[in-house]
């Protein structure tokens, strides 16, 4: 039996209803703040991600679906949306538009990760990017928008963590300082952390062994090393969040798996999720545009995982679709009359379904009841009887009287 590939899933009709609601809420919350929808291609030149997301990241090292397009060009299924949106900004000369350009997307992304609950190989993200503004209001507004969206969607147990990374230069100096500190305390570190001092000293903050944890308690923190203008920017973002009544935790060791971040960094998690607790996150990326050969342009944004939002929002009841009319056939010879009645009903604006399965008349009525039809028209050779399923009332009509009768009934009810 052929099955959906590992790490992928089908969106079945009940799931689709929940996703449509998420899309409507995203359009409402983001649209109200002036964000406009953008869609970029499902695959891009591989270089966009190696340069944009960063050669050393897990995404680029291990998780990309990369293939040759047959003409010697390397393409990659998009693992994220920020680099593609920046590519589109440059390609379409959006720096000529009033700034910032505020965009949102709801698209699927691809990462070759080990699948588990909340982690898939094809997944959906709703994302927002504001390109062309360095103001702290932009960062704070984006964070507030994601908080509001998660709240509107009923995501439970939400926690917001923020930090600031400063500039790449500050970070490089800080990494050197941290390496020095780790070497001074090498004896107390786990062999694993010791082995990674040169490659990635920041990982030491994630270690769980006692020795390393004790060393890390007094380790220098990047937040204390920020350049004055970066520290000021971060202080303003925090003040704006305080004003907005948004609760957050400061985590000086917050790390995210993408290399393009500068300054503000944030993540929303939910304790309604298991190990994959990150619902959404983002930050500022003031150098990304240059990495992609565009004009130096600041940017900030976030993305949230659609499946993780739905998992952490719990089971919302799915509302059944309204069916105004079910057209049933009293005999095989009335097929054309019945077909045309259903068609006209839909043209008149009613939700109308036609019997398509060759059921007995009793079976048809049972089916109409199951789908919650308000009326059933039983089309016979002599005429049509219209049954009101709520009252049980039944009228004998000519076929052209059926629709006006339902429409009158609808208006009365
Ligand atoms: P990210 O943290 O890699 O950021 O992904 C954002 C969200 O996508 C995660 O918080 C998670 O909910 C969801 N997600 C990621 N990987 C998977 C997966 N394998 N399965 C299911 N859900 C997943 C970004 O992608 C950045 N582009 C966000 C951003 C926008 N930064 C600035 N602007």
C-alpha cells in the first residue's frame, strides 16, 4: 500500500476547517496592522538559504531537500520564509515603496528532520516580516501581533522569552571572551562541551551536566556586552512590551537555529506541547539583505508553526456546514429534473446537494437527516414533494415552486 511519505500528513476536511479559521484570524489580526499577503515559490536557488540562513546551521547542514533541476542548477525546497521574502523584496525593488514594507504569509515549508509530535518534514507556517524599519516599535508591534494571534486562536500555556544578540561584531568578540572563560574552567566541563569550545562555545549554555552548569552560572553573558545603541534599542523594545501588558522572560542564553539574527530575538512556547514546545519565534535581521546582495535594509519578523498552534489550541468543535436542500429521486427516470433543481438552487444562493449514490428513497432520507439538510425535495414523475426536516411539514409542488418556497421559508426563519 502506498502511504504518505514519512513526516508528512494529509489535511482532512475537519482539519481544513480549523486551518481556514487560522487563516481568517491571521488575515484579520495582521491585516488590521497593515500587513499584506505574499507568497513565494515552494523552491528557490539553494544559495539563497546557504547564504541567508547560514552555512553552519543545522537547517543548511542536515535538513534541506536539495535537488538538481536537470540543467545543472541546484534548487532547494524552502526550509523557511524570511530569506525568500527578502529575495522578493530585492527582486521587485520594494525599497522604492513606502517603508517599512509589511508582509505576511501562510505557506508550507520543508525540513528533513526526525518526525515526532509537532515536528514534520512538510509543515505550515504563518509568518510576518516588516522590512525597512529599524525602530524598536517595529519589533514590539510584531511581538504583540503574534501574542494576539495566539490568543485569538486559543493557544494555551503560552510563554514568551526574549533576548538581544546585538551586532555580529559584538557577538564575535563575545564568543572569543566566552572561549577564554571556558578554557580557564576546562577541568569542570563535560568532555562534550570541552570538545566544542572552538566550534560553538554558546552550546555550553544548553548543557545539562552539573559541572558545566556550575561553570555557566558565572559565565559572561552577551546581554551584558551589547554596544550602547543595541542595549538602548533592546531597552526600548522591553518598555513598549511592558506598556502593552505583554509578559515575557528574559533569557540571555536564548538561541535560535538561524544565523541571520541581530538585536531582538524572541520565542513563544506552549506547555501544552511536548518536547517540541516552540510555537513561534523570530527576531530582527538587519544584515540579511546585504548577505543577499541587496541594499542595506533593516528587517524584523516571526513565523509560527500552524500544526503546533492547532495542537496547543486543543480540539475546537468543528461546525457542520449548513445544507439548505437535499434533492432526492423517487425513481430513476427523474434524474435530469433532479439535477437541474439542485443546480438552480445553488444558482439561487442555496447550499444544495444532489443524491449521487443510488440509495433507496428511505436511504436518501436517512442520509439527508445525517447531513442536517433543512429541506428535502423528493422529485417524482408527477411532481415534487418538499419536506421541511425541522417541522416534518410536507408540501406537494411543481419543480419550479420548490426554490421560491425554500427562500420564503429562509426569510421567515
Ligand atoms: P523557526 O523557529 O525555524 O523560524 O520556525 C518557526 C516556527 O515554525 C517554529 O516555532 C515551529 O512552530 C515551526 N516549525 C519549525 N520547524 C518545524 C517542523 N519541522 N515541523 C513543524 N513545525 C515546525 C523561522 O523559520 C524563521 N523564518 C522565523 C522568522 C521570520 N524570523 C524572522 N522572520
